[in-house]
C-alpha cells in the first residue's frame, strides 16, 4: 500500500483535472484557452457553468492572444509555502488580457524585479514546471524573448 | 417589520497574545462581565448569534452547553470579518421578530494559537479549490489576506496618487486612539519613521499597515428597546442597518469599481446602494460623530471613507492627513485603537467601544456628544447606532 503523502507542498499546485482542465491542457501546448460565451461572445476565466454577463450556459473553449496589461501588483516579503522562499521577495501580478480576461500571475523567470508596473504592456510566457503542469507567466512586451 | 433592538450590555475578557485560557474560558469571562454590565441574569439569555465556529472555533452547541445557556434561537457565522455585521444584525432581527428576548453575540478568538490558518498550508479557506475567501491564488503565491489589500492599494495609488508615507496617517492616528485605551495591546507611539522602517509584509503594506493577531473574547447583549429601558445602562439603539453586498462588483479588500479580481473598472465612489443605511436611520454623514470599521489593513479605512460618502473619489488619503481621523479629529475612526492597535477581537472591540461612546463612558477617548455612530465595513454592510 502506498503511504498517504502528508508533507507540505513546496508550492501549491492547481487542480489540473477540474473544470479548468482545458485551460491547463492549453498552457502545456502553448495556448491560453478560456471560455467564450456563445450567446454574448464574451470571454471569461475562471471557468463557470454560466456566463457571468448574460447567464447563458452555452460556451466553447477557445484560445485568446497573450497580450495584455498589468492592472496591479504586490510584492511578498513573507513566504507562506517553502517553495517561494528562494524567490523572496516575489511579485504577484494582476494582468488583464486584451480579450478582457484577468489572471493573477507572476513575472516570467529572469524578468527584472522592477520591469513591471501598473499599466505596463505584457505578453504571455508559458513556463513548464514538470510534464503535467505549465504555468502562465508574463514578461514586459518590450523585452526580447 | 421595524427593527426594535438595542445593545444593553457588553463584556470582554483580557486581550493579548498567547493567552493561557481556552476560547470557552475567554467567552465565559466576557459573558459574566456583559451580564454584570447589563443587569440581566444568565437565564434571561435565550438567543445566540455566533461570530465563531468551525473552522476557527467552537460551535453554538458547545458554547451554549459550556456557558450554561438555555437557547431557543441560534445564528452561526464563523470568525471572519465579513460576518461581524451579519452576526449583530441577526441578533437585532431575532429580538425584533420575537424569536428571542435577549440574544448574546459571542466571539472568542485564539488567533495566536492558530496563526498558521491565515495564509499557508494550514489555511483551509485560502488554499481551497477555486481560490480563497480573500482572493487568494496560491499557485502564484498570492497566499494570504494581505495580498488582496496590497493589490488594491497599489492600483488605488496609481489611479489617484499617494504614497506609503501618506497611508501611514491611518495606523499612526489609530495608534493615537489606542494610547488612550488601557486595553490596547500596543502601548507605544507610532511615528512616521517607525512605520516607514518597519519591515514590508506585502509591498506596499508595511508591518504597521497590518492588524494585530491576538486572543480575546467579547459578548454583546441585544434585546428590544422596551426591555432596554428597564435595564441598568443607557440603551444603545439600532437606528439603521444595511446588509453585506455581494456581486462581481465586490472583491474582498477593494472598493467597487477599482478593478481587482473580477470587478468591472468604473469610478470608486459612493453610490446610492452604499448609503441606504443613513436613510434608514434618518441621519446623514454630517450627523455621524465617529466611524468604526474592520481595519484589518490600513487601506480599508480609506475605502470605507469613500464608500460611505465621507469624501469623494480618490480623496480619502488627503481626508485622513493632519488628524482627520485621530483623537479630536474631524471624523474620529476606531477610537478604541482598532484591529491595528487595540486588539483583533474581530471588530467586536469596536462595537464595545461604540457602546461606551454612546453611553458617554469612554473616558479620555470620549467623543463630545457621541449620539450617532456608524459601523461600516469595506464590504458595504453597516449598522448605525444611536442614543435612544
């Protein structure tokens, strides 16, 4: 019998096989897939059964472009999970993509700590953590890839 | 149904860090003091409105049993800032509707024993699927309540201007109130220099922009106005109430319109839905002698002043400068010293202070003629308390 793992995760992992499975599958394949309402046409994320704008249950998952803007950010000087300790202080971003969907995220690896401010144009970076998980991060749109 | 309710007794345990008493023992001390304060007997209490319960404390049945109460009405939230008003309002509704004669609002907190539950692996709320109750997004390290407040303040400063130095006016003035309150955990003056040199928790929030984590209990006794007239103390009347607002316009630590989480970006300003409580109480902002709010983080005080129309869009940082909210200020806020400097008894220490102020027994902190006071939070819920 496999013993139950009760150790603290280095970093919390998202649920990859829940309602947002198409999103996580998309990131692994280098695409940002979100729900698009078939009634009013608006994109949305996180996943929901009904459109928060028009309440229609009809939707498709589709890829949106990775360009957007930093709406806010904060810098953690305290780590609540051990995996964040080496990165301290680390930045959390709120990014709004041009399609209207918003994500909490972090600056991509190697991004200068002060490169992103409120209003900075950014583009998506797909950062693999392991075979199962790729995270959506952001880099200043002016920076070279 | 008209609200027919008054606060007739308040009692507290000691407040502090790592208190040896259990939650039940703290609650028992607070109850005893509340009964003495009101002149009521234990047998008179037949309702419980609980601002505690799993996962942060004992449930109603354990409290009723442990305190020797015989109860016929219960409302239970759990220990969360969002449910302070709701707990108080249910007590007022229950006595108004005749579901109970005397409702005890009970909160008993042992945060210092359980601090791991507020951010990190032990935080069942923050770590849950779909994100936490403070807008947490653990995958990206947005793992504590302070993160949401920091995101809000950063964007607010970008839109309206402002600095950490200006924000410091909030905790500095609330500390000045606390220094006049012997129950305060914080005993030293907070200077701008101390604020600025304190460590960052989540930039732009310094240590002193974040509330205390303490232990303590408070019991607040609520009955009808008629019954209140026959009791020991001057009644503190529920003059108006409005409930918590919930929609995509709301993000836990942001004013509507700021655009945090899923909030649409509009103007951050007081709307008619934010100020119904004044109409219900038959007063305006000009009549209010002091404001009391859930000051978990100093930006929340700014958001509250704007939400309830004490100042306009983006004006709160200027409003609080030069003793806007301190002792003898233009609009005193949290004269007990708040969660920032008295203790974190989840805002019930503020309700206790409002009661003392309206009775005229707040000692060196007394606001002259404190006949109308507002409790109002960043979530849009509010109660206006008045002298009878």
